[in-house]
C-alpha cells in the first residue's frame, strides 16, 4: 500500500484533468457552454448557462452567433450582453 504523499501527485493530476472536462446533463447547460465557446469567453460560462435557462436557448444562440460573426468586436462577451439586453427588453414589451 502506498502512502498518501505518494498518491497525492497522481490525485491532483486526476482532479485537474476532470475539471477540464465539461459535464452536461441539461440542454441549457450545453447551450450556455456553446455560447461561451462562440464568444471566446469561458470565464463567464456560468452566466451564459443561467441566461439559457432563464430566457430560452434559441434566442441566446441566435444573438451569440451574430455577435461571433463580427470580427471588429474586441470584447465579444460584453458586446453580446449589451445586444442581448437591448433585444430582450424590446422583446418583452
């Protein structure tokens, strides 16, 4: 039997490997991750998952695809939030 110290390095490597894998059980989680991928904004993936759950997956992807196509936009995540907010407020009126 190996000591805890000997297994620690392997255990930490395994945890690191698992954290890089996305685990998805609901469709809105997948959409949120896809939006983060399209926008190159992995830092805010939880926000995109929440928006997909709250506002619907189709509208979120539609806006994200349009924003992703715009090469002149430097911060696509921020631009997406602005566009989505404006369109969502117009949609709910």
